[in-house]
C-alpha cells in the first residue's frame, strides 16, 4: 500500500482538526444541554406580566409538571443524586409553584373564575404529587439502605472466620 503524499499533509491535518473540533463542540453542547435540563432552573415562561392569562398559567403549570416528571424519573435510576439534591429541587419547585399561584390566582374578571378554580385545583394536585414523590423517595432511600446493610451482613456471615 503506497504511503500518502507529503504535499497533502497540511490539508489532512486541517481536516482532522476541523472534524475533531466539531465533534468536541457537539459533545460539549450535548452534555451542557442535558445538564441544563436536569439541574438548572428553567426560566419562567409566559409569566412576564403581573396578571398573566389563564393560558399562560396553564402552560407554566404544564412545564412544572414536565420538570417534576423528569426529575422523579431520574431519582429512580441506580445512580440517583443524593437526597440533598432532591431537597434543593423540591424547595425550588415549591417556590416556583407558590409564585405561579400568587400571580395566577389574583382577582380578575368574573368570567375567569372557572379558570382560577381550575388553576387552583391543578396547582394543589401538582403540590400533592411532589409531596408524594418526596415521601416515596425517602422510603425508597430507607429501603435501599436496609438492603445494603443486609447484603453487608450476609457477606460478613458468609466470609470464613479469620484465624
């Protein structure tokens, strides 16, 4: 197999640098995007005014629900973040939900009463779901700890006594 001509060496190096640079940039942006989705506080959408409309409130409640679903799905993985991370997430979630309720439940036009009742109901159910997931997460963590202790005790019992 003949060797590559030396005249094309600079061109080959430039192409390699370009390809590897593009790949590194793409991977970095992908990792950043995943980290932002999982760990950063999403910007408030649609709540720029002091009294947002019912549609804006509904979309923000839906965004909070999606965020809770993503976060609770993450907590079920074997490499779950520490409990303190969930506690921080829960505090931020409660703060955002409280701000949302404060803005969306202000007195408005009489014909919007049904929308305010629906927002109140959805926000209450969303908070109940978050509280339930917090309780289940603590119970799951206690269960994982109990299993780890049982396995450690089994390993101690199964190991031959040292002489």
